[in-house]
C-alpha cells in the first residue's frame, strides 16, 4: 500500500515519479515520464468535468501511483534488457584469450559497421543542422520564420531519437525509446521558450555538428585498418595458393601488384610469414579499436542526446 499522499496535479505526479526513479538509467526515466504524461493528459482530455486531483486519484487505481509505476518500469527494464541482450561472450582469463576472443563477440561487428555508417549519417546531420540554422536565421524577419524554426528544432529531436535507436541497436547503449513530451495545447511562444531553454536542444545540435568530423574519423580508421590488415593477410595466402607470384624485380616495394598481366608481390619468401602474422595481429587490433570506439561513442551520444540533468 502506498504510504505517500497522491499528487494532486500532473507536474507533481511527474516529479514524484522522477524521484522514485532516482538512480535509474536516464533513458529509462525519459521513457517513463513520457508514458506517464501522455496517459495523464489523455485521461484529463477524456474527463474534462473532473479536476486534476480527481483524475490522478482515478489513474492511481489503474495506471498506478508514482512509486508503483517506478517499480514496474524497473522490473520491466530488467526483463527487456535480459531478453534483448546478446548472449554474453565467453570470459577469457588469459591475455591471449582476451585479445583473440574479440572476434567471437557480435557487438564488435556492430560497432565496426557503425563506424562505416557514421560518415553518411554525419554528413546528413551536419548538412541538416547547418541548413536549418541558416534558413531559420534568414527567415527570422518574415512571418514564416518562427514556424520554420520550430519545425527545424522539432526535426532535430526526431533525428536524435532515430540516432538513439541506431546507437542502442549497434553499440548496446540504452537510449530513449520515447521522445520528450511535446507540450501540446500550449501557446506558440510558450513552446518556443521551452525549446530554447531546454539544454538538450543545443546539445542535440552540437552532437549533429560533431558527427561530421567524428564520422570521417571513424570511417577513415575503419577502412584504413581493415584494408591494411586484410592486404597483409591476403598477399601471403595468394602466393601460397598460386594466384600470385614472388617477383622481386619490381622497381618499387609492392605488397600486391600487377605486372605484364601477372599478379605478384615484391616480398621475399622469408618475409611472407611475418607479413601474414602482422596482418592477423593488426586485424584483431582493428576489432578492439572498433569495440573501444563503440563504447566511447555510446557514452558520448548518451551524454548529449539524453536529458540526464533533468532526470537524475
């Protein structure tokens, strides 16, 4: 039985729920607050003859009091995360096992794919934000300037939610599955004021701008490291199976090159095994780099795209 008195209005209910979820993941808190506010305001709209206190008392018997709702979200989160989580990788105690075991972890390949994808998303986000800010500033003196700016800021929230889903799926970092509650029914100027005073509006824009250089760095690192490591592995293998020859008469050093229609390498037979080993080691280093970047970028995205300061 709930010992605390029930809140008498929606802001108090949400604040009570926020306090009950203290210590939970900020993304979970955002989802819980969105669902609660959506439900409460829908009940208010369906029962216009009742006061907020009466509606909340009615909701407490069906949806739940804030403490009960918080417990349900915590329990559900554990179950959902358990169901969605990939099978845990085998724990390796030795340094050898930890180094080479990365190849069996699915999250490694998801992070590597994210690095390749991030250049495309980074170019899109950067272009969208720069174009949106430029047009908003240019149209500010016209009557369509304010609606355009609101639509632009609203679109960035939509893209931040989309980016959050990509980050959670590929990098495994819990991100919001609901947007911030839109203050429907409020005057335009009040909505603009809320958007402009919301720190997440500006951190979202910053994230999208920074995604361009980050995306270029991630893509370049992934392509360069993969190309070099796979080339080092391929050259000795192709010589071994007869698809390439050792031709030390090349004018310059060549890992794999074509001369007179014949694929060959300038490496000697003695150095080929060493190149192969170096390629394998570099490939595993690449996978560890992808895991590390995936983890760091997940933290970076959560810090800028989740309104943790409000929900902590």
